[in-house]
């Protein structure tokens, strides 16, 4: 890595931290607005996003893993999504004791169409970036997801000191 001017680097890092906090707050507010529009809880919206990335129906335990909720809270989340028509419970064909949660294709298609309507503005925003810049953003997002998972685990276990630097 090239030598960095320490004063300039410090100023940039301070700005990055400040903008990161604004970014996270803006995302949380956006997520709340989406949830309000859909008449869902913000966690429900994120669960639907995560379920759409799964290739097969999942157990309540997997919903709990994906969302970081307890199995009891995940059950209540699935109850809400089922009442709203986004998911359906069904027995596992291989193990009838297991209950699987499966997205309802029609409702997920409606949700996908909703996201497509919102995506136009995001796509136009990225039009100003080169392919290399978009690739950098993707790499950053992947690293952020990985570090966030690590930080979530640390926070759940009461550790906030000596954070890993990734």
C-alpha cells in the first residue's frame, strides 16, 4: 500500500466515519419508509430480502440465523409475513416433523416489481461511476457484510474492545 500523508489520511478517515454514520442512518430511515409503505415491520422487509436470496425453503431456525433473532422472535416474524401473504409454512417432505418457510411466488414477484420501481433512481446514480468504481463498491459491500457479521457476533457476546481490523 502506498505511503499515506498521515494528516490527510486522518481527515479522510474522520470524514469516512461521519459519512458512514449518516449512510447507516439514511439506510435505516429508507428501510423504515419501505416497511411503512408495505405495511410491514423493517425487520420483516430485511427478512424478505434475505429469503429471496435463499434457493430453497428454510426452517424457522434458519430465519433466526439470517435475521439474528431468537427462534421465538423469528416465529413471530414468520407469523406476520404469513398473515401478509409473503410466506407459507409447509411440512418438510423428508422429515414431516420439520416445518419449512417458503416465499409465496406471487407476493415475492409483487415485491420484486416494487423494488424495480425504486431501482431506477439507484441505477441512474451509478451511471456516473466507471466499471472499476462499481467493482470497488461491490468489493466494499462484501467486506462490509463480512465485518458486520463479525461485529454482530462480538456485540452479542458482550465484546466491544479490541475490534478486529479485518
